[in-house]
């Protein structure tokens, strides 16, 4: 009885760690305001706990090659800090190890300590890797959302320019209309550009490379080629708006076509099942005769 209770407690703790790793809780507003007031420190010294240090060390040891190329852009577009993600990955790894060892022990699949250690290590590896897949899927969905918001932003800027406004004021006015998170990031990029005296398209290029959003990088490059001429920038934005809307329309049509093709399989299966149901009595009579 005591052993069963111990396994139940261990399994509950492992499931809690897995859920915390895959579905981390949202931080409270007080925590966000506290972090905003604290000075940021680069490196390991800036981590808030030993738990974060261990998770970050594992990421640097196992995923050093993917850190700059894919992981940091995905975290940036999902607006998740590396320290929080390190804690989530470590929680998922510990939860995977506990749950895997508990299931194998209760089912009787493994009856030696060496086997349990091997299973726990395999579960830890799976739990450590799975949050990356979830983060990558979320990042892909948010990049699609960013592209849609960018199309709306370019269209608004083109409308403002057609009314006779300047390029900078048109961008500022267009961003003041929307409230989604892509507009907030674009507003922050324009604010940093004003502080550092940079051009808006250079700020867009830096933001696009940090988030790994190709549409924003292409827009920044086109605006950079147009130069400081208001007429050229207006023409560039008009053409980019039309191209973005056409691309979005083609994407929606392609997705609708794919979903329509997916419906063919259940309809065909239903038709075959109905034919088999109708033909079954006749086939049975032929076989008996």
C-alpha cells in the first residue's frame, strides 16, 4: 500500500511537471511590472534561480547550434524569454523521466534499476525535446499572423500616403490604428529607430531578422531601395500592399482547396460502406447457394 501511494505521488508530480513544461502558466501582471523595473543583465548571472541556470546550461550544451538560428527567433516571435523556456524544458524533462519510469514499473515492463534508469533517461530526453516542437508550431502560426498584420499595415500606410501625408507620419498613423501584438512590435521598432536616429526600414529589417519574418525583411529591403523619395516609397508600398493581398488570397484559396481534398476521403469511405451494406445480403445468398 505504501509503495502504491508513493508511485501515485510520483506520477502526479511527474504529470504536473509535464503540464508545466508543455503549458506554462501565464505570469501575473505584478511579476511583469517587477521584471520591467529590474535592470537586465546578460549571461548566466542574470538568471533568477538555479533551476533556470540548469535548464539554460542544458540548452547551451545540447542545442548550441540551434540556439541562434531557430530557437531565439521562435522565442522572440512568441514573446517568451530564454530563461522561462529553459525552466519549462527542464520541468518537462523531469516530468517525462518520472512518468516513463512510473508507467514501466507499474506495468511490469521493467523490473531492474538499470532498466528504470534507462527508461527515465529516455523519458527525460523526450520531455526535453517536445517543448521545442510546440514552440516551433506556435512560432509558425504567429509568423503567419504577423504576415497578415503586416499586409494590413502596408495597406493603411498606402492609404495615408495617398491622402498627402509624409512617409514617417503615415507609418505612425497606421500603427496607431491597430492594437494586435504585431502592431505593438512595429511601434516599438519605430520608437527605437527614433531614439537611435535610424531609418524606419532599417528598424524593420532588424526586427524581421530577429523574428525571422521574411515578409518584413523583404519590405525593409524594398523601402531601402526606394530611398528617401516620398513618391518612390509610396509606389513601393502600394505595390507591396497589392502583392501581399494577392499572396494572402492565394494562400487562403490553397488552404481551402487542401481542406476540400481532405473531405473526399470520408465521403468515399461512407459511400463504400453504404455499398457494402447494400450488397451484403446478395453476396451472402450467392455464397450459400
